[in-house]
C-alpha cells in the first residue's frame, strides 16, 4: 500500500506509517499515512518562514490562478474525493460529495478575492498629507483542523491564508489524514512555491505542540474541542500571536406552538442527527412549547424510525457510523447518563450491528429533560438530542440562551413577531428561522459567541480580519 507522506518545503517526507481505518468497516484500510515528528514540524515552520517574503509579495494573478486551479480539480474529482471522505470519516456519500463541492466553492471564492484586494486612501486632518490604509499578510499561519469536516474546514482556513499572502503549516486531525493529504497534493501540483504550504500529519501532542510552542508561527487558527482551544489560547498569548478558535456548541432549536409541524420536524431531524450528529452546529437541545410538544415528539420519533443507519457508502443510508470507538463510547456513556439523570429515552440509543464491523449507533431522543441536566449542558458530539418542554416563548428564549456556548440556534414559528425578536435576542453567532441549525453558506461569516468561538469570523470577506494586518501610511505631498 502506498505511503502518503508529509509535504515539507516542497518535498514529500516519509515517517512512521499508521493505517487510516474506515469507521463503516474496520477491515477497510483507507491508506497508510506518515506521522510527522517534532523535527518535521519545526522544519515545516522554518520552511514557511523562509517562503513568506516572496509569497507575501507575489502577484495577485499568481494566487488567483493557483486557487482557481485547485477549485477546478476538486470539483472535477468530487465523486472520488467524496468517496474518500465517506470512507475515512463515516459521513454518508451524498453528504461527503456535498462537502467536497463546498471545498471547491471556497477555493473559487478566495481565488476571486485575490483579485479584489483593496485599501483606502483618505485625506489627513493636516494639510498636504495623504493617508493610505492597506492590508498585509500576517506571516506564518498555523492551521489545526478537526475530523468532522475533513475537507471543508481545511479549505476555509487554507484558501484565505494563501489568498492574502500568508504561508501555512497545516496539521489535520489524526483520524482523517486522507482528505488533508489530497487537498495539499492538489494545491502543490497547482503551482505553489516550495515552503508556502506545509503538511504535517500526526499526533497533536507532538506536531500540534510544536506549532503552539514556536515563536515563528505568527497566527494560529484552530477548530476543535474547548479544552484544546484553551491550550491554544494560552500558548498563543505567550508569543503575542493572533489566534482564532472555533470550539464547542450546545445549540438550541426552539419549536413554538404556531410552528408548521412538518417544517419543525424536518429541521430538527436534520439538525440533530444528520452527519451522525457530529457537527458543532448540531441541535442537541430541542426546546418545545407545551401546546405542540406531544405532536412534535410523536412526529419526530416516527421520522426517526424511518432512518437507515448503515455503511456510509451504501445507497439509501441516512446516517453513517460514529467516527471511532472512542466517540461511540462517549455517546453511549452520555445516553446512560441521561437515563440516570431522569430523562426518558423516547427512542433509539442502542449500538447496532451491520454486515461490516463498524461503529454504528441508532440516534437517541430524550424527553422530559431539563436544561440543568448534563446531557443538556455538555457537548456530546453524537446523534443524541433532548427535548425540553417550556410554557411560553419567553421561557423558550431564556432556556435557549442559558448555556455556556453560543454558536448556532434556530426557531420554528410562523410568527414574524417571534422570529424577529428571536433573531435580535438570541445569544448566538448564527440564527436560523424555520431551517436546520446546521448548514451554512461558504461566502458569509461563520462563528459564535461565548464559549463557542474566539476571535474574528471565518469565511467570506470577514476572513480578511484574521489573515491580514492593517497598515496606515502617511505621505507628505509635494
């Protein structure tokens, strides 16, 4: 089996090989991938630092062409790359192909942003002086990504970093090296100069720590767990570097008495259980007004019974496996905890066996939950949702905001009054009305509040806030 190597200073570098195992079939080895050492990570950082002066002053047409070529190849290979994603992460094939297409759209967007780099020219308050305000690249950007969106999240970090003239050291999640290697290979062959983009696959305790500890990493963007995010923040403050964190969520979806029941059930089903619930924007708290509560629960359970849980590559599968045995154990532990706390397991929650050995779990729905239970406070990151009954809109809003997180939220209602009030008064970075809480566009800002996010927003034009620094220049005329 071919060893997939790390890319350091324009060269493919080997190392200790580890197998990439499919969660749909643990007998299926997706590939062998090299693990970088601490020395490899330091070499990658040094290469990125050396490449920065030339790349930061590269022409906008060069950046545009590379990013556009990358977008074109990803789109042309969407079926192949989607299949790779589904095999290594467990997302269903249609979802995986959709995520791959999103990665292509992101590279296309930033290819065009490279041609729209702009500044300002202003008059000074003093006579005969001009003022220019420009954006310049930050320097070496460390990128650390999670396993749940193995091609889209690397895309929305790498594309703007390169677009604005930064160099990159990229460490993907250890569970999903396949998509990371594929996207770096495409960028490398698209014409990136050596050292501009470096791939270092491997353990967070080794590779990630080397990135955190280096004073030559000038900005660090991280998506992952809250605990690791706090470590990223502490290490970054020591070096006075820019850092950006996207972490956990405990996202609420409110269903009011006046909601269209079909719309509410569709949105809740998608938000809570699709992608095996392994999305930071997933709804794990369904806050339901008492007048519609019983009808909503009955309708949602009926829909849950129709879900097909099976191999991610099989036609007709709605929900693939959990990503690995550790995540499966965590999900099962929380399901047991919910019952211990007094919530009622209305449906699902059992481990399943299929024709291939994998990490299969039937999505679980709790009722009679309260917002004080641990299953309502802590991020489970699996296909587990709790229904919390409330009496009024006001109680629903207060319950929705009563969380340490603030990434995404939603409401199902036919009332313009309540929809407008909820959008204005929700303590979340993203608000959905009659839509799933998971599912965002590539050209608009992504991010949250409170314990979910730190720093400027990702995606769209707002990405410039993180990947550039502002310079103000004064010139005496004549």
